[in-house]
């Protein structure tokens, strides 16, 4: 059979060339699905691999044990613990960076660093300038992301307040560190490079600044393979207890790592859930298109059979035909996916401040891509070829069986009465072959569904953002304090000219404990009738926190397996570090995170620290903004100032520039798929009717009138597709939202017409473009040859 | 030529049918295209089928050519019953023995004249060289042209070359000149007669041009799905003397 395949193969190549536009459109549709799959898969592996390599190369600590002041020799004792590979005692403290142009002091983390150590735990990647000198006390390494955000460079000086004393430092070099991949200002949940600084000084300088001569306040350690985390936490807490230990924690609870892992997990969920849907849709479309494409070859199939070619020869021929297209799609998709993966990987590298990116080009995805598209195409071709070869050649070769049209009854007759002849042709054709019409409409609808889904995705994010910044937090400025302060501070803030409203908050980090389930989190104490920062449930109703107990978010209650009425054990992680027993009085559904709310006074009573506040939300007069900032700068004990406007901006930037790129790509792909499908449907309709159209032209219809018969049909199908696409999009997004929601993030399904309108516009635009191409074909019909040659 | 050309010894029957019927559709809408056709066609003859439009000529030809199936009755090719053959055997029959020429040429638009002939020659057991087939219909200079670059008559001659290239035992032509002017048509008929006499190929030609009958060994008149009359022609003339 292969021996005489050569002529058929030549026909195959020429036929492929003849339908090159269509083939290209199909290739793009399948490539869109495949490349999304390959891209996210490759990117996921690469990011994981990069994180792992980064952590390993710079010896990112496995455990942290902070204390107030521990003598250096304790390090020996810690290193003797089983499971400890290496340990260092370092000095780590909070600080405030003052920049002339910044509206408020900026929180900083300052750490001791031994510039001469060969392979220190929590090493840094020096990206610019030079290492600090082991002897000079006025030199620092500065976190590169912060320096970049403010245009600081090696050689510049920086003013930092540590332990209440202001120092001026020379920046020796800029550094990246696995400890600060995520630069989160305290009290914020969005990365902000500009408002978080990390700096490294040599040990002498740190000892002097924090009065810790011959002592350290944080042990950082790495594990040996047999390490037992729980055992080590207990041991460290025991050893450091006399020195003011605040509780050891493992890498999993290290803030930057925690966010990075969470972010990667989300990306990976998205990468697991989204691409298969795109692949499924593009496969479905490939299937439809291939089926119809083969159907248009019916007469040729009959002819080949009349010559004595067997059914198998015919099947093999068309299988090759569709496989060529499908494999083209798979290869383009794979190559494109790798390319996109690299590009996106680079975007993420910059976003996460990785010093390098380990890109893993994964060839297993090539196999999967090829297999998926080959199977889909083969399945589509199989049914079409089978139905074509089961016809006797005489029937297959007969001119496309003129379907039996009826003038219609009742309803159809009534409408027809109002229509001109071409419109009647459209109507009759659609109603004659409703199955085919529906399938096409369904295909266009499925493509549109992807766009609808992407739009709903955007709506959900907008909604979360809106709830976070306009419903939950309506303040302009949030001021956090170094430690809980007396509520006189509130009065002090209130007295600032330009501050119109002050609302205190008392929040405290805690370890929740119920039935041996532990969860590190915090309790937020809000005043009665909070207005600037509220606790709301998913219906945006105020949560009732008037009682003495704690109200937990549903997610948190689930983690802790606790119900209202139960007692919750709470180890406070600050101040005297008491362990409290607090009744759970309510459970609310929360959109973001795992909050636990209490009445502020009730919380303070439990803590035996009446009238303390840990921060305050302010509403300010925009005209006096700068003055207010200056006043706040002057208040001691302010740990950080976060501006809601900036946070909002950061969030939007993140959505647009960081992980959001992924979404943009999917949006573009959903458009490509819609356009590809519409174009193909139009082309196939054209091929099926070329002779009819030629006849119309011969009968004296103009090009426009002739085109109308075809384009009117296309437009009608597109319009039928709109509700189908809307429904499919809604279904797909409901599924996705459920799949993307984690214990910490509930993704809402927000029904908004604009999502549908947006997708409808894409479909209609795609239809208009496809229509324009087809109208061009109609205009070019060669009447003579269309009527002369039969094929 | 080759053995296949002489395998049809004179006197033997190429086709025989008995009570052959074909019904399209069912119920009141049923169309009886063939109503009990009994027919014998000796090997090596050139037979012309005449009859009004819709009388069932194409239907008969398609059934004999193995590209359509009868509703009832029998049709034999030599000693094999076509009406009892499986799809696979029909395919083999077409492949080995049958050449078709259709009214609308039915060339593969994406293949050149030469390649269209190759398409069939490649699956034949004992084909003649493609150029020889094209030469027989006088199309050597047009071998590399695509169907869209050929005139109707030229396309039809490619179709004939394609049909004869495999050295078929039987050649079926459904209105081969239907779309051609008289002069071009004569050229096509000459090509057919050439094949018939030189290769001994049993040839069935459907035509509306009654004058064509003059070149046949046998003329079958069809009407209303039945054979009206069979006339054996003792005074065959050359196609050159035919016009319509
Ligand atoms: N697929 C079909 N379904 C229903 N009826 C058919 C079909 N094919 C042919 N017929 C009918 O069968 C009858 C015989 O058709 P056939 O094509 O054999 O006629 P013909 O003699 O070749 O006519 P013409 O000279 O016009 O080609 C006609 O009445 C035709 O309408
Ligand atoms: Mg006919």
C-alpha cells in the first residue's frame, strides 16, 4: 500500500498547500492549547528547580530560632543536637530606613554577615559592587530590589535608624538573598520592593548597634538528612528559653519562603487546571474541523475508490492528511510552549529576584503533545472517512446530494414570507441540517467559552481587589508599631493636622492549637463599629464580634477541626507569650486568608494588656498628605507605614506584570482559538457551497448578494453560538474557580455581563474578519471552472 | 500488448445480467431506476447505450462497474457474480479490471495530467507506461498541466488515458462526449475505438448522441429502466464519419 502511496502523497502535499490558510488556522488552534500546556509544565519545573538550586547554592536555612540575647557559646550546644548539620548565631534586628523622597520611614531588616565566610548559612548573591569589609563598621550590603526601586547604587549612602539610633552607611554592594525573595513590608500581603529593605552589616557593627557583644539573637541552622523538625523546635526552644526565645520555626514558616511556595503552588494549580481545558477545547475543535474537512472530500474519496483503491488506502491517505496538520500543530505548540516558557520563566525570575534561572526543556511534553493531537485528529478523520467509505463510490461521487428542502410549514412559512430569496436560502439550509449547524455553533461557542472564562477570571480578581480595598479596608494609611503601644498613641495620631479619622487595631501573632492540630496565624482585634478596616463575610456583611470569644474564618475552622462553642487554645507569640483558652463564638466565610477576629477590648483583656494597640488605620485629608507623612515620620516606634493607594497599585502591577502574564497569554490564546475556529467554519461552508455560489453568480446575483448567502449563514451561527459560549464559559469558570480555590483563597464566581459582552465582541470580530476573507474568496470564484470541473 | 488485453477470448461473455433491478428510496417516493434488466455483452465488443434521460443507463453502468449495488437480480462479470461480491472483492474487481470515464472527467484537481494517470497506473498489476497512455489520446505535450489548465476535451482525454493506462478488461464511459463539441467529441471517440480495437477492451459507452451508435458492435436502447431493443451493428463506421 505504501508502494503506490507516492502519487497520493503528492496529492496530499498539494491539497495541504491548497488549504494552507485553513491548515494554518487549525495548526494555531491546536498549537494554542498545546503550547499553553507545554509552557506551564516547563515553567513549573523550571521555577521549582530554580528555587531548589538557589536555596541549595546559598545554603538557605532550614530553621530559625530567635531569642533576645544568647551568649555565643550556646551555638556549640545547638550544633551538638542530632539532625543539625550546621548552625550560626547571627544578629538580626528591625530598622527604619529614611529616604528624603519617601513619605514615611521604610521598614528594614538588618542582619549580621561574615564577609569572610566561605559558605555561610543564608548566603547572599552579590550582584553589584563589592563585599563589605570585615573591619569597617560603616559599610552595608543592600537588598538589590530595594536599591533598584529607589535608584540607589554602590557608593551611595543610606540613613538607617537601629535601636533608636540613627546611622549613616555607605552602600558597598547590592545583594540578592534566598531569604528575601519576597519583599513583604510588615502588615502587607503584596510584594513591594520599594517599601522593604534588607541590609547586611559585619558582626562588629551589629554588636555595637544592638548592644549584643559576644551574643547573638537568632540561630539559623541547616539540617542533616535525618533531622526531625518537631524535635529540633522543642530542643531549640528549651535551650534558648533562658535567653528570651520567642519560638523556633522551620523554613516552611519563613515568610518569604512561605509566600514563594504558596505562589508557586498557585501557579502550579493554574498550570495543571487551565491548560487541559484549553487543550480539550482545541482538540474538540480540531475534531470538528477535521471531520468537516474530510466530508468536503467525499467525491474524491468516491473517485479514488472507483479506481480500485481500497478503504484502507483511502483511510490511510486521509489519516496522513490530518496527521500532517495535527503534528504541525503539536510541533508549533511545543516549540512555542518552550519559547513562551523561557520568556515567562525570565519574567518570573525577575519578579522573584532569582539570580539565575534553571530552564528545563522537557521532552516528555513533546511526546504528550504529539500523542494528544495525533489521536484527536485521527479520531476526527476516522469517523468522517468511515462514513465516506461506507458509501458506494457511485453515491459518494454524486454531486453533494441536494438536501430535500421543504417550503416548510407554519412557523417557517410565516417567517419565509417576510424574507427575500437569499435569506430563505440561509434559513432553509440551517433548518435542513440542524445537526451540522448546531455542531458549528457549538464549536464557536466552545472557543468563545474560553474567552468568557478568562474574562470571569479577571472579574474575580477585580472583585477580590475591590472587596479588599473598598469594602474591607477603606483607610488611606496604615501605621504599624514596633510593639503594642498605649492607646494614647491614637490620640497623638488624631491630633495630627490632616488626619480625619483614626481607628486602632490590636493584632497579635499566635499559634492556634486544637486537638493537637497547630496552625501559625494571628488574631485581629477590631474596635466596635469598625469603619476603616472591617471584618466581613462572603456576602460582605459585617461579622459580629461583639462577644468575648473569637470568630474564625471557615477555612481556619476547617483546618483546626473546630466548631462554635469549642475552646481554642492560643499560644501568643509576643510580649509575655501567654497561652490563652478562648471560646469560638462564630464562624464566617471569608474571601481571603484564614483570619480570626475578636473584639479589640476582649482581646486585650485576655492578654491582660488593656488599652494597647498594635497599629492604626487612618483617613487623611489628601491636601495635607505630605504634612501628615512628615508628622508620622517623627513618631518613635512606628514600624511601618503602608499606603493603601500604593498597595492597590502594587497589586494591580503584580496582576499585570508578574504572574498576570500567564493570564494575558491565555487571553490571547483564547482569541486565537476563537478566530481559528470561526475562520475554519467559514472556509468549510465556502468549500461545500462553492458550486452553488458560482451558480448564483451565473444567474446574475452580485458578489455581495452571493456572499450574503454564505456570510448570513455564518453570522447566524455566530449569533446562535453566543448563548452557548456564555453558558459554556460560565460552566468552565465555575469548575476552574473551584479547582483554583485553596484553603486560603476562595475564588469567587462573579457573574458579570461585561464578561459575556467582551467574549461576544471577540467572536463577532473574528466572524467579521473571517467573513471578510471569505467574501474575498467569493469575489474570486472562477465561474467557468467552478461549474466545469467537478470535485 | 500484454496478456490482459487478450484474456477476453472472443465469444466469451464479458457481462451477463438477469432480472437486474435497482430501486432508489422506498415507499411512495421509491424510484425504479432499473426494472428487471436481462442482458448479455460479449467480450471485446464496443457497446453503445442509448436512451432518454432518467431511463437508468448510468445506474446500470455503475452496477456493472462495481461502484453501485443492485437492489435485486444478478449481474455477472465473466463467471463471477458482481451482485454477490463483498466490498473488498468489488474493490479488487475495479482495481484489476475496470476503467472509468465520467461525464464530468472527475480528475483530481491537485494532480497534473501525468499524475492523474499515474494515480491509477500505480495500483494496476500490469499498466502501460503513462506516457504511452497519454500518447494514445494525443496529450503528450500536456502531460505536466493541471486539470484547471486544460480544456474540457483535453480533460476528458486525460480521463480516458487514466482509464486505459491500467490495461483494463472493461472500460465504462458515461457520456464521455456529453460536455464536448462535436469535433472534440470525435477525437475522444477515436481514442476509445483505438483502445477497443488495439487492446480488445470490452467498452460500454453511454451517450445521448444517437449517431455514435454507428461505431458500435452493439447498440442497446434503454427506456424506463428496461431494455427496449438490442441491435447488432454489422457495418461499423469510423468515428470520423460521425457528427452530431
Ligand atoms: N440517488 C438517487 N436517489 C433517487 N433516485 C435516483 C438516484 N440516482 C438516480 N435516481 C433516479 O433513477 C433514475 C435513473 O437514473 P440514471 O442516472 O440511471 O439515469 P440516466 O439514464 O443515466 O439519465 P441521464 O441520461 O440523464 O444521465 C432517474 O429517474 C433518477 O432520477
Ligand atoms: Mg446518466
